[in-house]
C-alpha cells in the first residue's frame, strides 16, 4: 500500500459525504445514486431503517436547502481495510444535531456509501 493511499481514500470518502449533503446534489436522484452503494442501508437518527428508495424520496423532497445547509464539523476518517473507509462527523441540520458515521467502499465505479448511521445529541 502506498504511503498516501489511506489519505487519498479518506479524502475520497469525505468528498462523497459532502456531496451527499449538498442541497443541489440531493435533489437529483441520479447524482445521489452515483454516491450510494447498491447494498446501501442506513439507521437514521429517527430510529428508522432506510434503503436507497426510501432515502431518495427524502433527499429529492428538498429537506436540505441552499438557504439552510447542513453544518458539518469534526469530520474524520480512517481506512479500515483496502477499499473500506469509516467516517465520523457532527452534523447540525437546522438545530437537529447528530453524530454521524458512515462506511464507504470502493467499487468499480468509485467510492460509494455502503452504510450510514445517525445518533441524535443535545
């Protein structure tokens, strides 16, 4: 493994995560699908289990707008194994604050989010 491979893998996952939070990307299902693994699943901060179809319904509804984007802080990541990155960060979506965690895996078409979980916090 090249010395900069972990750093490049983590940065690719961070870039993907931030794209998924971008209001302009979220409203275009084709762009969201480019970033989600076909086996994607999420345990949301609400306690709900999400799959690709249910997530697309929410993202295309405009739940995040350019006027009030999700504020992200403390984002960090680690390469767990070749082709697998774990990210963690804090997100504030209009006062709804949650710790977020996601797993990204490298596929034939690039880095895609495989799993995501949110946990509400004060």
